């Protein structure tokens, strides 16, 4: 793993955060070439047929706010990332290394740590959530396709807890209260499954139906509220939510995604969803409390699922794995 990248959060100007010149040279050239090609096609009156780029909306309704450039945080990941936050200006990022161990890198408010090896033998993307100050719960899929759980209690990491199940993708996790966990994964029948911790014991697995591929995503913006998202076999984004008493059906939100989704929330009834498009850009779609936006193109050259978290109002931190397997960071503030 590489040494941490030193930077200041307050510096959000494009020049402050550039792609690494050596590791990302090829990425930059592909990115610039694509932007030039896009401009040429638009000038001659052609349109793209690939979604979500076909209906990308560059607008974002928040005065004096903007997206940063992509920041290279190094590392060599084969899956992930996942991210959680237990305080303002705190980030905990997790990914799967080439040795199938889970690795951890954190932002303490002023600098990034080195990578911490948390062991395990995991496959696919891990998941992480925080339900209280200095508390982190992580989940991963083992080589036996069981769900595994490892947590930070404020002073030390637990061992890996085997929670069973047979998952082909996932897990993901959300929390709507202290000592509450809701874990989701994709079963062998391509249904989405749900397992929860109520503060004293784990439930059995609940079948939530659907026909989904890849990892689902989940977030909670209020007590007894869960919003889940998944990619369907048609590569559309689908949405299913728990309102405190029952589950909705699956809502088709369109798009054409090749990886993802990821989701975060920075306020009641606010949702920010991210996914990887067919051009390997990261795309963003948000719910403002009354309607869904179009897709916003956030560029980059990423592979696999992005990750997202919010630690404050109108703040979003997203992470993704680049084609060089480095961890990349892009934030809205």
C-alpha cells in the first residue's frame, strides 16, 4: 500500500487535487480524449445513444457548492471501496487487497492514515456503517459465500463473526438507530435478502424479491426508514424502501449502469445515488424530497462499484477504484 496523500479539506479548487501524474497518465489521456471527442460530436449535431450519458444533467441545485476533482489515495485494491463516517469530517474507507484481506484507511480531519490490514479472507466489496461515535461495523463475503461481520468498539477490532447465508454479491449495510443494523445481499436466485440486528440478536434472512445483479445499496435518512437500490438485469437502477411498517415494490429509475449503485443521504428525505456508466464515468442521481433529478455525469475512469457517505448537511464524499486499482476520492461541498 502507498503512503497517505496529504491535503487540506478546505482546498476545493480544481488545481488543488490532480490525478497522480505517473500512475494516472494513461487515465488522463483517455479522459481528455473522451472530453474532446464529446465536444466535437456535440458541435456537429450528433447525440450519444449510451445512457446514462444520453440524459446526463450537469446542474446541481446548491448555491456556492461544487464537486472537487478526483483525488488519488493510492493503494492496490481488487474490490471495494466501502465508506462510513462516525463524526463530522471523519471518514473510514475499506477495500479488499490482493491477498484478500480487508484494508482500512481513515481521514481524521486533517490527514489520511496509511493502510491498516484487518485480515480475513474475503471476496468482493466489503461494507461499512457507523451507528454511533467511534463505532464502525463492517461486513464482507467470505470464500464460502457466508456473511462475515467485524466491528470497531472504540478501542479495538473484533474478530470475524460468521453470520451464515449464501450470497453471490454484497453485502451492504445501513443503520437507522443506535445498535441497529440492516444488512442486504444478493442470493443465488438473484433476489435481494435482508438480515438485521435489533440490538440483542440477529434475525433470519428475509427474502425481498426482485431480480438483481451485483451489489445492492442501502441508506437510512430517518428512524425506521431504509432506502435500498439495486441494478436490474436490464441494467436499470431500481429502488425499494421500508417506510416503518412495510416494504414498497421495486421502482424503476432507468439509466444504464455497469456497476453500482451506491447511496448516501445528508438530510431527511434526501437521497444521492451513484453508479458506473458504460463509459466508466461515475453518474449521480438525487431525490430532493419531491422528485428525482436526471443523471449527472461526474467523469473519472472508474471500475466496479463506487461508494458514498455524508457526514454533514450538503456534504457528500464518494470513493471509487480506478483502472490502476488505486483508491480515488471526489467530494461535494
